[in-house]
C-alpha cells in the first residue's frame, strides 16, 4: 500500500540507499527493515546500528501512525501497514 511505499522512500532518503521491491516485500518485521537498512550502510562507517534503528523506528511511527514499535513487531499484523 501507499504507507509502505512512503516508508521505503523515507528510509531510502534518510540513508542514501536503494531498497528493491523484493527486499521490502520480504521484510515482515520492524527488525527486518532495520537489518536491511543496516546491511546497506554498515560498510560506510557513518551510521551505527543503534542510529539506524532509531531512524527506522521514527519513520515507522510517523508513516504508520503508531506511538511505539519494537523490532519484533510485524508490519502488517501488529502495526496495520497495508
């Protein structure tokens, strides 16, 4: 849905990365998104894993309209992403 597309774009812009449709479709949990983003920025050395997690969580709260999220939360079932 539109929320997922907007979320992916926000994450791409925040980290200067590109997420493929396959990668995002395979991401089931918040932690999957964190791991995906971290895997793409880790080699650059300008982000910490904690920093990546904080930014991803912030975007998820903003784009999905939830007050809080955890890495174990499932995007569709727990957070209502369409």
